[in-house]
C-alpha cells in the first residue's frame, strides 16, 4: 500500500508544486490541508480550488481562526511580543498550523507530514519543532530536499500544467495578525518597494487627513471592546486592522536577522497588531509598577525571541506565559489612542487598577510634607558621594 502524507497546503507556488513532487518523486499519496488562521475566505476557497485542480487524494480546510486569536495572538498581546519590531504574525501561526496538520495526519493514518518551506527560512524550523515534539510522524520537505529555486519551481509547475491561481511575483504569507511580503525585487534592500505591494495599509499621502481617535478596552491584558463595542478578540483585530490601516499604521520595512543567520529584507503590514500593542503598553504604564514594567520588557524580548526562533515548545515560553498572566491580572481599563498618518499616540488612559495618584503628583498638594524627602535624598546617593570624596 502506498504511504499517505499530509501536506500543509496554502495554494501558493511552493505547496502546489509539492503536491506533484510528492506523488512523482516520493511516490506517496497526498492529502492537502489548509489551516485558516484568518487569511480570508477568498484565500481559503482558492486553496480548495487549487487542491482539487492539482488533484491530491483529499483536501481539508480547517478553521482555526478563533483558536489563533484566543490562544496565540492573545499571548502575543499580553507579552507585547515583537521581534525587531515585527509582531510575529507568521511566527505565531506556525505552531498552530503544525498542530492542526498533525491532527489530520493522525486521523488519516498518514506516515508523514510534508511542508513547502525552503531551506533558508524560519518556518521549516517552526513546523518541524512542533511535529518532532508532538508526534512520531516523519517529515518531508521537498523544496528543501531538492534544493529548488523559485524559478525552477515555476518551470516545474508549468511542465505539470499547474496553473497558479494568481500572478503575484512575491512570496506572501497572510493571517489575521499580519501580512508578510518577500521576494523578487524586494530581496535587494537597495530597491524601493513599489506601492502596489501594500493591501492592508494606506500610504501617508493617502491616509485620512484628520486624526482619528480609537478607544480600546482591555480585561486582564486582552482587548475586549473597540470604540465602545464589545466583541470577540478576532473581530477586534479585524476592526483594528481596518482603522489603523486607513491611518497608514503598520508598514514595516526591515532588515531581519533570520534564525540561520541570513539577513533578509522583510516587508510587513501589521496595522491592527501595532495599534493593539501600543494601546496595551499605554495601559501597562498606568497599572504596573516600575519594576514590573522593567521586568516585563525583559520578558517580552525573551518571549519574542523564543517565538521567532521556533522555540514555542521551550518550557521557558510557558513559564513566561504564566508570569505574564499573573502580571496581566491588573491590566484592565480603557485607552484612547490618536492615529494620524502613520503615527500613534495615547490620549486617555483609565483603569480601576491605576497606580497613578493625582493627590500625590499635583503641585497643589499641601498634605504631603515635601520636607520629608530631604532625608531620603541624603541617603540615596551615599555610595556615589563616598566614591567621589576619595579623590577630592
Ligand atoms: N520572516 C518572517 C518570519 O520568519 C515571515 C516569514 C514568511 N513566511 C513565508 N512562508 N512567506 O516570521
């Protein structure tokens, strides 16, 4: 009996080519599975159509949108997780996609999981780390194993009569938390990115002419309402993408340091992520102590590194999640942000857990005896003063 393999499928170039390569060169039957992490109905439909055109054994469209928002993005927000300024949209989705593909593979009695990642990126590590730690399934990575270039893939697709469902020249990865655009002329940082690569964000010139205010309400670190309307996190993210995108927020053009050491020019559109993380940070400033804020920042860097570097399975990631959860118990309240042509600023912050006291800070206060602080100052710099006295 021929072995069955489940291929993580998107309907793009790499994974479409993989269906045929697996059948031809690896002599296996292919089940394709596309995991919906909010890339949109249209993309999901395209994947399904593409799968039936290329003709694997069977195709699955798996809805994981809510789970992605509630179990992955929510953690990213609590942690303010950004790697070199990138809110980890692709990186956060990979562990969930891998988990869902494993479920299909086990249900179908497959012997291995296949993916279309190249041997240069981070995604191969992210998929395989999950597969290795959560299953005993084999792994096939045809593009990497055959050392194929994108041009070779295109030629092979043509020779097999695989009609690519779109004519995009870039490699694009999309989910509800962001959109990444790579490849072709963008590979050279000396090239200016053309305006037409952007789909979620307006340019500064096209953005609204008037500033827009948006209110976000948080409960224990998670956004629960936007502009006064309570809704599930996934809908808040959609709305945030729309509002922030209209105000030219969330375009990132960076030279990213990939896991294997290569530097790569990466372009992202992550308007909602930028808005929600900025609002979350603004609220944290009001409710967390100095030391909590300092430590949260350190934890945030560690957390983002683990997620980016395919170490979602690392116990430290769970330890950090627990620490964030504890700290976030007081991160509830409302923030109003002002958005204007790519800039984003907090205007108003309110919380029942605020550690800010108007009585304490006001210049008009007579109850706090200012003279009391004198003794504190004398002792505060004592060691430094002693040091300087040595040389006087
Ligand atoms: N550089 C980003 C990351 O590693 C985006 C990767 C996009 N992946 C893709 N298959 N197009 O998270």
